[in-house]
DNA sequence: TCAAGTTTTGCGGGTTCCCGCAAAATGGAC
DNA sequence: GTCCATTTTGCGGGAACCCGCAAAACTTGA
C-alpha cells in the first residue's frame, strides 16, 4: 500500500496537487490530505507514508516545522516543499532542518504542472533532490565568504527582531554585552547600514537596530513568520545559547 | 459592452475567478486579466470597466495601490478585494483609500464559490458593499476608543518600523522630539509593552522600540509589505508631515 | 609548541532612547 | 470670551545603544 500525504491549506492548490498525484505516473494508491501543519504531523505519524508534499505557509504549524517533526521520526522520508516564494527566510528555514542524506525538493507554486509532475517523479521515485532554479541561488548562504549572513549573524538578527536588549541577548547566548554589540556591528555592516544618510544637522536619520530589522524584512532575509517562530523558541527556552540541532544539509 | 477586470497573480485562483464570473449570473461580456498590480492599473486605464476584482498581494503593486490608482481616476468604480488574510494591516490599508460613497467588497479567499458569486452579484450589480465577517471585526478601528491604534499611533508605528530615529520623525512630522516620544509612549502602552518582563538583575529584557515592531508584526497590525510601502513613501517625501489624502470610508 | 588569525572582552565616552513631571499651547463647547 | 480636555513641549536623569581601541582568549595548522 503506497500512501502519500499532501499538506496545503488552500483548497484550489490542494486540488491541483491531488490531481497531479492522480495522473498515475507514480505508484500511488492513496493520497491523504492535511490543511494545516499540525494535521500533517499527526497524519504522518499515523500512516506509513512513501512521501510528503508540504506547503510552507500553513496555519498552526509551518511546513518547516512539520518537516522537522516528520524527519525527527523518519529522516529518510522524502519531502517536497511547495512554496509561494523563494525568500531567503524560507530557504534558510528549510536548509537548517534537512538531515544528512535526506531526499527532498523545493518547488515554487509558479511551477507548471509539468515541472511539478517531473519533480514528484524525481524525488519520490528516483530519490533525487530537486531545487527550483530561483531557490538555488540562495542555497550557498550561511557559509561565510561574501556579503551574506552567517549563522551567528542570522541568530542575532532574530534576537533583535523579537526585541531583545543587548543585555538579554548576552544572557541568552552566554556572552558578554560587548560581544553582542560586536556581532551587531558585523550585522549592521553586512546589511549595509554603514552608509546611512544623515540629517542636515549631522544627526543620524536611522536607528541602526530598527533599521536592520526593516532592511532584513524588505530584503526577505527574514519575515514575520520567522520572527514569530524565533519568539516562541525564546519563550520556551529563554536562557539557552545556540544549540546545534540535527545534521548538515546534503548536496 | 460590459467588461470586468480580474487582477490576481496565482494562476489557479485566477482561473477560479474567471470561472465564477463566467457563470452568467451577471451581465458580463468580457473579462480581462492582470497578474500584477501595474498591469491592473494600466488595463483599468485603457478599458472602460464595470468593475474590478483585486487580489491584495501581487507583484509590482499591491491591490491597495492598484485600487488607489483606479479610484483616483474613477471614484465610482466598484472594486472587490479578494485576500488571503484578514490582517489588520490589509484592512486598514483598504480603509484608508476608500473614497466617500465608493462601492466595494472585501472577501477572503477561504470563501466558498457561492459566497463569492453572491458577493459579485451584490457589489457589481446592486451596488452594495459587502465585507466578510472576519474582516468586519477590524473595521471600526482607527477611531479612538478602546485599545486599538489611532491613525497617529499607526503612523508613528510605521516610522519606527522603517527605522527612523526620534529626531527624524520629529523633523518629518513637524513636531518636537519630546512629542514624538510622547506618542511612542502611547503606542507602547497600546501594544501592551507596559508589562514587560525583567531580567533577574532587574534590567529590561526588551527594547521597547524593537519590541513594538515585533508585536505589531505578530499581531498583524502591520506586515512586511506595509513597511516597504511606508519606506518608499518616506523615500519620496522625507520632509512631509502627514497629509490627509482622499476621503472617508462609507457605511 | 609556537605562530598567525579570529573572536571575545573590557574600557570609555558620545549619542539615543525612555519616561515622569508640570507648564504651555491647542481646540472645541457653551 | 471662559472653561475644560487633550496634546504638545521643555527639563532632567537614568538606562540602553553604538562604536573605536587594544588586550585577552580561543582556533587552527604546521
């Protein structure tokens, strides 16, 4: 019995996915559906699945959170992420939770029916990883060269985005205030806050801290959802420094 | 010749709208389509339309921006807003640009085909205004009672969201720094920052300024798009105080 | 083990932010 | 005009933030 799970809140998109799965190109005897992240996690737990398609934006839990739970139980589960946007926030969210050697794909909703069909074939049947072209450009990030944010910079960005003070960040990450400020300086530099305009009287127009968040939002490095998740992580575990979770990402 | 315009970037949703329009319940001889805000504005300018359906989230220009342009040319144009979310940010965005006596509707995408059909009938044929139930709860805002934000509070919220300093806000809005800070205090109170947690040593965990933005984001009072728009308004016209645009909203 | 590179930390001080208090200024209502 | 409610402003001080500088501390490799 080969069962697949589709998790997608929008009715039309869900219908579309169902339709493509039903084309009969892959061995698919049953498709079950979820319209929010929690249901997706529950259903994945209750059924023995061959693969999962997850929308990234869903009520209750995001696709990333659902994937994390599913992979925690079965790291070999093939997952296709199916998203509206190629925002760095999403891509980074996915990249952070992919276990080593996992099979997955990242497709945009603008993809044609054909491309989706092929992706399903590749990921679910042949076990290949498929990443949409627009998304791939964002993949190499998190490293360290270039002008992109490193993991620590990203962490501290989220910390100020949820409104923590230097003091609170220092406590949370187990470091001195001065180090926090040092990292913030790095972050500001990366986000291009070095060359901020001044007012006629020579005073600054922008508050670096708030400005950094604004720029990160508008360049899609983070988004509201990212902030909410960071917030709830903080609420659960305010005193904890960064703990590396699962593994690395695979090619 | 009765022509209607549909502006919606998602293919499936666009197809759905087209289908419902084609049910033949209203006198509709032609439906033209746009997949972004700019095209919508252009097409509305080029054609003589009987009505418009606008998705709120589109590339290039948002539905709100498109509506503003369309109404600037013809304030009597019936417009149905068709949105994924009932966020206050969107509702407020629409409420701010509705000209006096305009005919419009606000529907969520979760609405059934039937509800959409009825809304189209009501707005385009009978000239009634239809506001989705979940949305209506947010309508009364902008007034002054209660715990909701007034217009000035909302303005200053956007100012700090784009990263302006007190100084810069004061210059922009033509007031003293102390007044800016006073308004910020109001804002913080409304957003519930009064009762913030303290650290064990009695120091604050949160930076009010950043925290306010975070809370406004997570309670959907503003969103990334709102901030981007505020930003571009600022870029165009940094020195200008608040200028009231068009009219009031109608019943 | 040592040297070279990176990160963290302390110090110091200038700026900005936050906010209580109370005196002006403003805006209606009568 | 007078009276009242609201808003704006100045003052003042404490906290938080930003950042240059240079000394520790940690990493990495040979």
